[in-house]
């Protein structure tokens, strides 16, 4: 993986990972504390309610028992036990109870009413005849069995419509107990308190929502369209499920009255705020992520700019473009760039030395060749031969001699590495002319030169050796045709030599292609060697040395059919001449 | 017939060039041969060649000095250098000293031919330099194509001028008919060839632009008052 990407990822992770961990932790803390808050506050409310209920019940208990401290009341009530139900109640007795009960009712906002019933259902109350009936069917009351079963202990009975009230169809929660004679413990009657619903209203106002219920002895006191959940809500701080949603069950049972107050809170309600918090947290993280990504990206790019530059320079170097690192860097990178530049200079120097050494070698070879050969001697002798031939009307011989002279002159003249295409063509034509004399009809050469390219500069000895190669290796015992094509494609000059000779077999062809594109710089370049393909390799190496590794020779061949050798070099324009000059001819 | 001086130290080469100029190209006569620069200078003091062909790397000669002298004393005489020496700086100097061309040994005879042709053209232009452009064009064209068909149609096509315009203008200026002029030029050439070469009559006829030797002879007789054969005999 690229270094820059590593730095980028590292940077991003370094920022994001702690951030996410913190976010998770904060979220956890927040949600649990929120949960605790809600739970706690509701619990408190429940407990408070229960406490208030305790007081209320306590008060009712005492009030109802207070009758048993009054003998007169006891006796009066007892006297009605044996009368038949609905029999007449004397005013005296009525007033007696009325007084007593009114005393209980005085300033008690918790009671709506308190009534005493004889065993036969005679009703004694603080209310007058217009508000309450004289008698009730005790045994038909829904609470009768439960009250008798409690045998003197009080019971709380869920709200319902009390039949004895006239013009009052409200539902009341009642507190009922059997009155027992303190002496002989017989039941003498029943005392019933109807609690004031407004008071309950006041008490339960603080409960959050409507999902609460008060139970006494397993009976729900209020008629609410509450969920069955509330029945399921038995232990505090548990979760109950109605099939669709989950609810938190909070419940408290009074240790003194046994009354259970329960409340269920929908999970969604509790978590509503937590959810909002979580959403904002996620948003913050996403924004940080984006911000961090951008920042990391730019910072890593900035930090690693020197390395990118170094990478580019090294790549340039591979493509034979020796560029120095020329930015001013500080710190470690200044060292690296300095060392690199030095290394580059040294390499340049070495290459120059090697090249110059080779060139000198070649030059001295040529010079010694020249010294041995003395061109003046050669050319003059050739001219003598030329003129002798002419004098004898041997015009063929004259042509051959002057072509040979051009060739020798061209080869001896080593001053230029680049010459106009036209000069190379002329030289090649001299060579071809001589070969045509020798091979006769067996050699056919065809030129196909694009217009306007004659003055382009090309390396010397590019085309003629290719022709020589074609003749040497392509020629069988039958005539060989060679065609030479020169054209431009954009900035590239394409020179291809194609012959219809022997061709190159597949294995040799791939081997040759490998050698042609192999950049290994050994000292072959300027020596002439014998051997199959070596001339081509030399040319290819020269081209790569001058122009770069992409500019090697291309060879393609179909055995026994044809061979094509192609050189592509960058266009180099020279001066264009109206007439070609005589140099080199 | 142009008179040529060859300056070259090797005899075989001199002979070869002489053969080339006189027998192959024709129209040239090697009137002077010098084996070295001194001899060449002696000749120049007395005679003026039409063309000088010279090697310039011979013993006891400073080639460039020689060329400079020629440029000074005989500026109108074209000089062609034939040499084995191909140093670029040296060749450049030679051209600066006015040589018409610098041929490298062993020379290609086609190259020598084209230089000579170039010189011939320049001479023609020089000869007719005082004529108005149209007349000069016509005369040059005629000189170059004496051997060939010189119909008015050919001239008109080549010069892109109307035939009537050509014949009218020519007559007005030279006071001579175009066809008469052409005949006279041909006859002059025939005269030269007969007196200066050994060519057979039919060759001379051909080179003068007459494919039919008999026709040539009658025109010749009419012009000179003798037959070609008689003329030839008299010269020898």
C-alpha cells in the first residue's frame, strides 16, 4: 500500500477511534442516567402516592373504629340487628348516628360519605333522606362477602356505583369493615366510607401519564382502560411486554396497607430523549469523519510531497531523463534530496565518461584506420581507376568505382552522429547500387519516402545497415525485394525496411525482440561484430541510448515470407536545403 | 566549343577527364593541361580559358591561394574543383572563393555533367543579357533544344505565350524571322561540330536537330554554299 495511504488511514483512525469510543461511553452514561432519572422520579411519585394513601387509609381505619368506643352507638346498632329489613328507624336513633357521622365528616376532604348499615340493611348516615335511601340489601352488595370474610379487618373496594345514593351515579372507591362488638365479637353492622374521587384525582395527578393503577388485594381500584400490562407489573424495575411494545414496570407496595401502586412507562417514552441525543451524537461523528478525512488527506499529501517528488525524479531517471530535485527542503528531506542530486551528478559524469571513452576508442580506431589507409591515396587511386575505365568507355566500371568512393568517404567521415535523412539515403543508395551490380536481377529495391522529410536529422548508419542486414540474412537463391518506407506520424519519424526473404523462425524472433529492447549498456555499441542479429542489436542500443528505452528497434517476421524491421525516432528538424550539399558524397 | 584548362598532376586522370569532355559530353576542348599550379599560372598569364577544372591538393601548391588568385585575375572564368580532400572547413573556403562546384574523387560523371550544364546556362543567359526578357527566354530555349523539335507550338507551350505574340515580338526586335533564326543557330552548331570534332555527318545532322541527313545537307548547302562533306574536307 502506498505510504501516503497508510499515513492517511493512520491519521484518520487516530482521530476517529478515540472519538467513537468516547461517543459510545458518553452515550452509555447518558442513557443510563436518563433511564435512572425517569425511573427514580416515577418511583418517588409512586412511593409518595402510596404514602398519602397510607395516611388516608389510616385515617379511615381510625375513623371507622371510633364508633366502637361509643356504647350507645353499639347498642343502638345492635338493636336493629333483629328487626326486619326496612323497618322503621326512629328519629332519635337517626339523629344519634347522624351527629356522630357528621363529626367524622367534618373537614375531611378525603371522604365523600361515611355510612353505617345494620345487619339487616338499615342505613344510618350523615346525609338526609333526600340523598341516601333508608335501607339496602346488604347481601346483594358485591363487597358483602369480602367484608364478611375479612371479619372486622378493613377492605378497599374498587370504584363502582353505590346504589344507595339518590341522584348520584358516580363511582366511588370504598373502605368497608364489619363492626364487631368489642365484648362478644359478634358482627353488629358494617361501616362504609366512600372516598372522595377529587382527592384521588389530586393524589394521582403527579403520576406520569395514565398508565397507572392502584391495587388492593389484587383488585384494581379504578376503572381504567389500562393495559393488561399493569396486571403483569408485579416486580419493580422490570420490563413487561404487550406483544408490540416494551414497558418499564414500576410498582410499590405499602408495607402497612398492602396497597400496590403500579406504573408502566413505554420504552419509547423513556428512550425518546436518549434517541435524540444519539442522533445528534451520530451527526457529530459523521461531520468529524468528513472533516478528519479531508484534513488527513491534505496533511498526508503535504507531508509526503517530498516523497512524491523523489518518486517522480526516480521514475524520470528510469526513462533516461536525469532531472535534479530542485525544491528547497528542510530537515531530513534536504539530506535525501542532496544525496540524490549528488548521485545523479555522479551517474551523469560516469555515463559521460563511459560514452566519451567509447567514442575516443572508436575515434582512435577510425583514426588508426585512416592512418593506415591514407584516404588521399585511396581516393586518388580510385579516381585513376575511374578515369581509366572512362577512357575505355567502361561506364559500368566508372559508376561502381564512384559509388565505392562515396561509401568509403561516408564511413571514414565520423564527425557527425546526426545527419540529414537525405545524406543517409544517398549513402544507402550508393551501397545498393554496388550490391545491385553484384547481385544483378536478384536484388530489387523500392523507396517510398514521404515528402518533406529529407532534411530531418537521424542518427548516422541507421538505414544502410538495415538493408545490409536484409540482404545478408534474407537472401536465398531467389531474387529478394526490399522496400524502404519513411513517413511521419505526428512527432515520430518511422523508418521501416521490409524484405521478402528467408524470414526469422519464431524462437529466434522472440529472442531477438528481447535483445532489441534490452537496455543493458555494454560496450558493444561502437564495435562492429559478426553474427546473426548483432548489427540490429547495436543499432537498437544506440537508439535507446540516444532517445530512451521506448525507442528500440521493432522486428516482425513470418518465416519464408517476409521480415520487417522498424525504427521509430522523434522528429528532429534540420536546416532544409534547396540542393543537397556535396559533403559526404 | 568551350576551351577548358585542366590542372591535375596525374596523367591518367587528365586523360580521363579529357575523354569525358571531348568525346562523351562533346562541345568542349581541353586546350591546356597543367601538372601543377606553377604551370597553370603561366598558362593563365597568356591565355584565358572558358572553364578551369583543377585539383587543389597537389605538391607545391597552396590550393586556396590559387583559387584566390583566380578569383582576382579571372573573375568571369568558372572554376570547378576536383579533389580527394573533403574537409568541411576547406570546402567552405573554396566556395567562398567563388568556385562553381567542388567535386570529390572519384567523381561521378553525372555530377560533372550537371555542373557544366549549369555553366552553359549561365553563359546563354549572359549572352542574351541585353535582350528584353521575352526575347531572352526564346533564345535560351532555342539554344537548349537545338537538337530537338523546335516548332512554334513547342515554344508557345513551353513559354506559355501565344504563337502569334512570339513570332511578332521576335521579328520586331531582332528584325529576323523566328524560323530563320533557328536555322542559323543550328547551322552554327553544325559548323562547330564539323570543324572541331570527328563526328560523322549523320551524327552532326542529328545533333543539329535534323533527323534526316539529306535534309540537313541541303539546308547546310543553302546556308554555307557547300555541302557538309566539302566543308569537312576543307577543315582537315
